[in-house]
C-alpha cells in the first residue's frame, strides 16, 4: 500500500475563548466543529473549519506556541478580502500583496499573535 498524506490540522494556541470566537468565527467566518474540556475548569480545545481548512484552537499549555506562522493556499483571495473588509473588524484591516515568487498574499494576525497568510498562486495567462 502506498503512503498517502491526507491532511494537516495545525494547533494554534489561544488565551481567551471569547477573543478566539470573535476572530475566527465572527471575523474569519469559521464554524465550530466541536469543543472539548476534560472538566468545567479545564482548558478548551476547539476545532473550527471553513471549506477544506481545519484548525485546532487550544488553551492547553503544551499545545502550540503563540506567534506561529501558517500559510493557507486559497482561490478567490479578492472575494475573501472583500468579505473581511465588509465586516469592519476594528482590530484588522488586511491588504493584499503581490510577492516576487508568483503569489498574492493577505496576512492576518489573531489576538494571540498567530499569523495566517492566505495565499493565492498567480496563474500565468
């Protein structure tokens, strides 16, 4: 049987469930797939997703380091940019940059210092 890598789910460290919801759900438009705590006083692990992108958001001490950088390849970057701009989120107004390696990038930074770069390949015409 051949080895096949199916997907990757990064774990991003969070320090406030309320701020995480405001950013990932309200601003970026993710949906909550599940939430888990071992008990009422335990840290939260939450899975969020949008389209084919899945993220774990975790309050657990050993899960992830704040300030991680992830690159997410997308199509429809202009539409995503317009969607986010229309939300008038007070803490983020990202732009789109064209990079010399034939991609366009829109970077966002969550309230915990994690950086997500939504990246669209430039197709030669």
